[in-house]
C-alpha cells in the first residue's frame, strides 16, 4: 500500500493493467527534466503561476489574533487549483498517445479545467457530471460546452460527484482508447500520487513566499477537503515541518449530529470505494451513505487515501464546518477583502476565523483559497432570498 493500510487498487484485472501502464509512464516522465520543464512552462505562461500569497489585513484586524494569509489559487486561469493537475495529466496522456480525455466533476471547476486544457491541446473531451451538480453549477456547465466538451449527465443515485466517478470508471473499462483525468486525490493507485505530484506546486510556492514575507514558517495551514486535492497539494511541503499545524476541513452540512454532512473521517468507517481503501461514508451493512454539503465540491462520501493515512497518524487534524458557517465566511471575506471565495474554500476560511484568535498577533496562519466563488453566486442569492 502507498499510504499504510490505505490506498491500493481494488479494480478488475483488465483495468489494473491499464492503471499499471499509466503508473509506469508517470514514474518515467516525472524523472525527465524536459517533461518537468514543459509542465512548469504551461503553469507559468498559461495558468499564471506562481499565485500570490496575500496578507488579508482587513480580515486579520476583524478577527484579532494571528495574521491571516491567503494562497490565491482562485487567481489561476479557470479560477481554481484544478488546472495544475489538468495540465500535468494531459501532458502525461499525450505522451501515452491518448487523444480522448474523460473526467468527472462536481463543482464544475475540474470539468472546466479539463475542457480548457483539452481545447488547448486539441483533444476530445467528455465530462461526466451528476444531474444535481448540473442544476446548481449551470455557469460552469455552459463554460465547458463553450470549450467544446461533451457533457454526460449522470442520473443514477443522488446525481452528485460519487455517481459521476462511478460512471466515468465504467466508461473507462469499456473504452480502451481513453485517458481518465481524475480531478481529486482519490481513486485506485496511481491516481492519488499523480494528483499530489501535480498539486504540490501549491505548497512549494507557499513555503518560499511566507519565508520571504515573514522570514518564518506559519503556525497553521488550513485547507478544505472533499476528495482532498487542494489540501494535499497545500500540505505537501509542510508535512515534514512538525511545528506547523495542518487542518483539513470537510463539509459539515447541517451538522454531524443531523446525519446530513459530507465528513467521511467523522463517519469513521474504513471501506473500499472507487478502487481505494479509505474512510468512507457507509452504514453497518457496507452501503454507501449519501453525502450532503451545500458545496458541490465537498459532497463526496469518501476522502483521499493519503488524508486517511495522515488522520490515522495524527499529523493532520480533520474537522468540519457547517453550511451556515461557510456562507457567513463567504460573505465576510467578500465584504472585508473584496475577494469572492468558492463555497468550498469558504469552509477553510470559516475554520480559520475560529482558530486565529488562539494565536498571538505576531504569528501567521495560511488558508488555501482553492477557488473563486462566481460559480456560487446563484446559490448564495437563492439562500438570501
């Protein structure tokens, strides 16, 4: 196993052989200077990296306590961290001779990023998206269509991210010529480590930037967690820094006690889903429970295997934020800093407001602002009305 007892590749043999092929090519390419340079070229000149590390002075004064910094992944081209991974995996797919990319999406940011990169490299693009997520993320659906993607509406089950992943894997088993570009740090090996590799740029940049700006490391780093790609990318360069506390924030929905939430770790059951062993939202019979969050990017009934491992080892503290708390944080950051965060990212902001007061004013905490919130305006407006 890649992550202690978590991870693995629980898939049919014919699919395992194709995943092994992807892993071999990935391990080969990541050691090649030319491949890394090409990846970094597109991150700089197409995506717009490095993203800024911004001192949220107004928010800091409002809360009191530690200085609050925002890692501005919302300023990436397409508006979120997802494109870091999309660029990397499409370059991998091209090296393998693949011309048809498929992907799942929940909030739509991974779908938009994948469609964008496929447009850039003239590749066929098919996006699987649940009917419920299509309803609440209409703006991103229209963006994907403009970019030339074929949107496949998933109507089984609850019609959210889990079902989109289910259908994408079924399609992958049937179509040998496609490359499945998974958007989060989930799924069978080698996907969790591939996604981490292409997202670790977030943590690498952040560590350099905070040392330049404050001449020290932060006391805490906070990121939202659905499957966990922005969080594992942000945490990657801080895991070895034992004096830096790491917080991963899952969707608390209407509260853990209500049962209407999206916290696989709080559910505290280990199982197998989407080809991986991890913490899964399932009942005593092994049936997958419905995950709920106002955030389309967080209502996934599992968590990436490395997050499960980091939880078990006690290196990262995983906690939850409710819908109401996230919405309040969304509005507060917008009003105080002129930055409209994604509802996903707002969970991390809300948790940071809770802990910032516990630190001295000279100390620093960093939030991974994983995406921008223009996609969520309709949700906020409808709730306000």
